[in-house]
């Protein structure tokens, strides 16, 4: 189970990298074959085996010998490890499948938001559909409905923050992708933990925000990775955060 999860992760990681780097540039991911960036050699199946191809080719193109970006290698390994982690944390079931969705979103958003400042719609839509189906399979319609309403509330909270931010700062404060992602956070975590995750994301983002303003002199920075990271932390420590909420509500 653990080995299978790792292997599945490396394969999916390879796909996520393609998705997160080609879609923002408007390239077709189904029709366009993977090619060497340098000589345009169309990669064969044995050039596309996650991790192994990179090692056996010593990180070079088999045709022209040009160095291949080690990005592929690291994204594949990292996704494999996160899938493995999910299988260590959760037994096969609802939490395991949603855990895989959470880490997948995190990988895709880290790449696309840091690189292109964009959160793609398609992974969000696919995730929402999958989570709703999983809730219906493992729980019931009422549970699913409560989660959808939680998602809508978080969506509206983020929308309100964005509108206020835009009013005060006189420029766009949050991206549309961030607001849509908040829906997914509520859908997965439900209302209380969803709010906890939103608050946590601001703490996670603060050091990076300060660094990008003070050091890099930028006035824009991607917020998606911190939302996704926060969702990951809260979902994987569900019990601890639930205890924390219960504690806060009793005092
Ligand atoms: Zn080449």
C-alpha cells in the first residue's frame, strides 16, 4: 500500500508538473507530446518513467545531450513522498483519498502560483467534484450539504476581505483563485476548521509577505501556496485542531 502510494505519487507528480507549467501558457496538455526543450525530440515512453529516466539518462536528453531541468526529478520525488505520507497517516478510506487530493492541489498550486501567479480552475473543479462524491459515498447527503454551505461561507468571507482590501489599498488585494480555493477549504474542513485554516494561512504568509516587500521590493506575492499549505497542515492534524477549537469554545 505504501509502496503503491509512492509510485502513484511519482506518476501523478510528473503529470502535475506538466499541468501546472503548460496550462498557464495556454498549451494543450492532451495533444502536445512531451518534447526536449532544446532539440524538440519527442520523448518516448522510456524517457518518461518518473525518477528512473532522469537517473539513467544522467539528467540529459538522450538525443542532443542537453541537460534536463531537475525540476521534473524533484517534483516527482516530492509528490511520491507526500503520497507516501498520506498512506502513513490515513488507512485506505475517505481521509486517505481526500488527503491525496489535498497534497495534489498543494503541488499544483505551489508550481503554478509561484511561477505564474495563477491558480488554475481545472484542478479546483476536479477536486470539488471528487470531494463531493467522496462525501456522498462515505457519509450522507446532509453531511455533504453542510460542507458545501461551509465552503460557500468561506468563499463569501474571502470575497468580502478582497472587496475591503481593494477599497482600502485601491488595488487588487486577493486573486480570484484564492477566493475559489477558500470554497474548497470549507468543503474539505467544514466551517470551524476552515476558518482556523484561513487564519493559519495569514500567519504562514506573513514572513514571506514581509520579505517580498522589504527585501525583494515587490508589492505582489502569491497567496495560494499558503492557503494550500494551511489546508494541508489542518487536514493532516484534524484531531489536534478539533481539540483546539473545542478548548477555545469552552473558555
Ligand atoms: Zn534534446
